[in-house]
């Protein structure tokens, strides 16, 4: 619960995503990892709109921060 509050307290969608993805990466001990959510579930978890979140994931990928396919991510 504390982790969720920490992620949700971030101001922007990008900050929320980076906080969540960094946390999962640290938990799994790898820069490549799988999350337990589909897009809608992740948006609900972070309290953001799915379409805005998907657009931000695309921007993050273009900016060279992440790679992803469905629920598999890699932090670069």
C-alpha cells in the first residue's frame, strides 16, 4: 500500500510510470521484467487515464528511457 501511495503521489504520468517501473525493476533485480498488469489495470493502479498513459509510454520509448512489449519492460 505504501508503494502504491508513493507512485500515485508523483505529479505527472511519466513520473508515476517511472516510479512504478523502477520499483518493479528493483524488486526483480533486473532491468528487464514483466509487470502483473495489462494496460487498463496499470492505468487504474496509478490513477491515470489509459490513453494518456499509453501515449506517455510511447514518448518514453522514443526518448530512449524504456523498451516494452505488452507487459514486458526494459529500463534503458
